[in-house]
């Protein structure tokens, strides 16, 4: 019997696998993609495989699926896969095939945006740096060397996917492929060569015979052989060039990227939901969140320049892999509401009905009479009540209500009832490894190596004048030393009267530390909107020979723009004022150059802790000392929560764990102005609309994936450029410590999951739903108010209408539970309280 059951199970598994592996036909018309004869409305989520680690991929994909996502989208990162001409790499974070197969195993589709130029705030826009130095190469135009290498890589990726049978036409998950990326913005700058290149790119892609349609985003003259698509905060008004193409939105930005020294941008969940609802209301077929999980720019992969190591993007899944609530949950409910309308929307014509000067409905009715409607209030200031089919509907400003049956409003984009989470970074001091062989240190043993400012070893070259930084290093390192010397006569007045000469430096970017006679004099940098900078600082000179050592640094590479590969960095002018004879211009002096740091050449960052350097061991590492390498062997933090490295007390530099590149750290402070206390979701969003974090560090914590830790003996290496306090470095566990929600009586509370069973009704009681993370329970009610409370999660306050029994009611329902539901008409609430007030219930609880 047991054998028979095993044989049956095996046969069933083979049958299911065979069904999944069946080739799919992907076609389209003006309304939608058609997969195996079935029309699809698709919700897609961008997750870039190199911006997380393989150990995170299954959970990220599953979290997206649980959020109502059908499709995973990713770019392909050329410079990660072809680090040198013809040498390909697909290991670790760059295991593209493994990533696609994880998506396939989750039963989801995939959009493969091959590019291979991708922009993406990724260094050099994803194009290999070496390609810039192939003679005669100009990127992204009618240029034979560029086209040759681009076609070669595109064909390599397509053939790799074919070999693994990953295109839908082979039974795989890939339903769309993309060539180029947002070229329409720049095509005119390349003249006729730009137009020729764009047409060639489309033709070349189609000739790969991938068996799925190709797309080009923001390509305003795309040929009919591909589908042109939209990238923007809003794409409801987008219309494809050709009438036989579906309306596809390849990038809906649910947040924004950040640069070192800038404020933290936020896009409210209400506005994202509004933009998505409007897109599908107006006939959209595929919508992709860029990003759904932003992840991390590990190592030196960030672009910009000045893009932070974090690429969190305020996405629905945060950098560490946790759902960002309420954004993730609000969009999940939106997706479900849209899917309830899918069949009707794809099998009927849309009729627009005006309901007011800035109010309208789009109605879909199929041949059976089934009906779905989207009712929108585009007024960005005023709530409105509209009549639709003789029923009144209240619409908050800048919102859309979705009616899957043209009667019941199951969702409104402005009414966020999904719980928020309280997320904390819980500090954990660095703990010495229990397996450390050196028992002479009671606490942490620090190994220290201090770089000498200027030339170490032999100079790389000597040249009259100042060279371009990037052309010199070819991005093999962030660092380039410019060194020279100056002789100061004993008769200089500043030597006698105590005044100081002034060092004046101009640079194309990105940052600089200036040393004179081995002493750090000053630092300067540009920023994400203006990489060039000037440095003006008093310096100390002595009589006789003075060594000038200037450490120039890149902070990522340009990732977009016309002819972006020609944008340089490094010093352009060096002068010193204050001499008896006026200003000395050092720009045309002989300069001695050294590429990189001595510690880089010695391999001090390697996880095995080896290196030819003479490390100095101590329990009291030096503080505020520039050009210093620190190494410490530690145990992993307790628990299984995601980990961030807290670098708030360090200056600027690089960090590694066990040889893995954590990335650049720089807790650079943002401006003290330009932030908001509360973000108004109403009206069109732009990246400067809802900034926070003024005066604080742009990035304090740096993601260290759990999979990088060993059970003991973890080698943490830090290179500090300008001076910090290594004793204050900590790991922090990212943990959800509480949840909260606020729901009003008029919020849609229909059970979206049961609607298809015919149980939907607008008579369902408004309810607050709370759920703690798995393995925890509600231990304390921090706040509860039934009445007219205000505020947001973590800062709720009672209004002038408050039921004093609120806390006890919530405690009775929720304490010691993993999850609970509190109806706003719970019998113990005083429903007669403040009869003229529309009631809300706000609750915040602790999870432990």
C-alpha cells in the first residue's frame, strides 16, 4: 500500500511538473497580454537579484506573491556578468538562472529587462567600464564597437535563458524581454546616429527569437516590432504609439532613491494606490513597481554618483526583506480589488461617465451584464460625494473607489486601514568570537593598520599637470593619490606673523581629503545634484620642503545621461595663496600618482584575515585617526532578524564581513531644512514633496545579510578615511516590535478574499485587524481610542471625543493573541458617544 502511494505521489509530481513545463504562447492586442489564449491583467514587482543575496530570494519572491503580485521584474546587470571582455560570471548574487528558477518555482511570471544599458542608479548604468576604453567606442549610438559588444552580451543572455528553458515559449516564466532603457530622453542628443541606433537595437533584439514580445520603455519612436512602455509616477494618460499594443507601465516609482547628504524622500501609500487604480481604470494591462524591493548597493555598485549604499527606495518590501507596512498591505488590498474586476475589464469596452468637474467613473460591462466600475476624484484638495447609478459615494480628495459589481465600493485608495508596523534597530555590541585563538585579550581584540598619506611603495607614474581620476583608475578602486611638494622660503611673512596660507582646490568630483606633511588639513565633496566642488582651507606650511598629498575619491559612477561615459572626476586646479609673491599655481607642477590604497593592494579586506601588512593588535584602537584599517573577529548577533551595521560614529569609508563587500559607509548629514512633519498624499508627487530626516545622517545602518555570518570567527574589516570611533560600531537587529492601525466607520471593510464566493457586502462592520510577527504575541496595548483620534503610528493622540473604555475593550480582545480583530461597533464601545462625530478606532500594541 505504501509503495502504491509513493508511486502515485511520484506520478502526480511528474504530471504537475509536466504541466508547468508546457510551452506557453505569449501574444497581445490593444487590450492586454494574452497568455495561452487567456487575457491577463498583471501586477509586477521589481526585485534586482544583485541587490540582495541568494538566501533572501525565495522569501522576497514569496512576500511579493503574498502581496498580490503576479510577475517579478529584473534588469540584467552587464558589468556584473562580464567583468572583463569575454569572461562571464554568474555566481553568488549574480546567479541570474537561479533567481529566475526561484520565480518559476513560486508559480509566477518574470519580465527580463536585458538592457543591457539599465541606468538603475547602478554604476556606469550597468555597462562594463572596460568597454569605454575599447578604441573608438561611444555608448548608445550608431557605433560599431558598442553595438558589437551589446549584441554579443544580449545574445549570450538570451541563449543562456534558452538553454535553461526559461522563456515562456519553452515552458519557463519569462513572458516579456526588454531592450535598451529610457533612450527616448537622450536620443536627439546623438543626432541621426541616435535614431539609427534605437531602430537597430529593436531589430537586433527581435532577431534573437526569444519567443516572447520585446518592450522598449520611454522610447518615443519605437518601431512596431516592439511594445513601447511608460515610466513615471503616473501613467494613466499614456497611450502606446501603435493602436495594436497594450498599455504597459514598466516603472511606477513607489518611492525614490537617496544620495549621500540628501534628505529622505517618501511617497505615501495613498498616492501610489491612486496612481495604480487610475492606470487600470484607464485601460492599463501590466503595471510594474520599480522598486518593490530595492535592496542594497553592495560594495561599490552604486551609481549616481553619490547614490547611497542602501537602495531601499521606500519600497513595499524594505531593504532588509521585511514588508513595509502599511504600504505593502494597502497595495495588497488594492491588487485584490483590481483582480476582482479583471475578467469583466478584459472582456468589455470601457465607458467614461462624468460625475463632476474633477470626478468621473469608468464603467466596464460584459456581454452577460456583469459590471465593474472605478470612480475617481481627481480634485487634489476637496473630498466629494458623487452619485453613481442613483447611489451616493463619498470620495476623499485624490482617490479612486473600486466597485467590482458597480454597487459595492470594496476599496478606496485614500482609506488606509491596513496595519502599520513599529520597526526598530536594536543595538548589539560587537562580541568577541568564542573561537578566537588569542586569549590574551579579555574583550575585543582590534588589529590596526595605518596608511601613510601619499605615495606608498613605488609611484605609478609622474606627470606634469592634473589627470582625470576615472580614466586613471578605470574604477578598479575609489582612490587616487595626487602628490607634489612645494619649497617654502624662510622669509615668507606667514611663518612670522602666525597667518596661514590658503589651499584652493577645484575638482570635477566626487570627494577629497587634503594632507600636508602627513596631517589631514580638510575634506570636501560634491553632492548628488552637483558632483564638482571647491575646497578653500587654511593650511600649515613650514620652512623648507612641504609634501602635498591629495586623496581623490569617487562615490559611484555616472549611470545615465547623454554621453555619460565621458563624465570625469578628479582635480582640475590646485593653488595656494598667501605667499609674499602672491598665489602659487600648482596645477602645472609635476605630480606623482598612486592608484588605490596600500591596504587594498595588500588584500586587508579578505575574509581569511591574511595580508602582508604588519597589523598592530590592541584592545584600545585609535580614534579620530584618518587612513586607518580596523579588523576585529566577532560572533554573529543573536536571533534571526536582519542585521544592520551601525556606523553613526564613523566618518567615511568601506566595510567588509568575511571578505564580502558591505559597501561604502558615510553617515553624512542632510540639510536642516526642506522636510515635512506630515506628508500630504493629495496631488501629484515629486521626489522633493515629502522629505524627512533633515539634519540627520543620510544612512546610519548598512545591511549585512545573515547568510554572510559564520557561527563564529567572523572577520569585520573597516577602512576609515578621515577618522571615527571604532569602539562605537555596533550590529543592530531589525525587528518589528509593535503594530498599529487606525480605521474609520466609513472605511470599506468588505472581505476581499471571500468576494468571489458571492459573500461580498457593503454591510460588513469596519474592523481593525492587528497581527504580530510569527512567534510573537500582543503583550501590551500602548494606545487605544474610539472616538476621533488623530496622528499616525507611534504618535496617536486622543481627540475631543474618546471612549474611556477603549483600552480595556482592546485588551480583552487582543492580549496574548498573535492576531486579533476589533469591530468598531464592539458592544462595549460607547456608540452613543459624540453622536455628530464620525468615529475612528486607533490602536497601537507591543509584540513580544
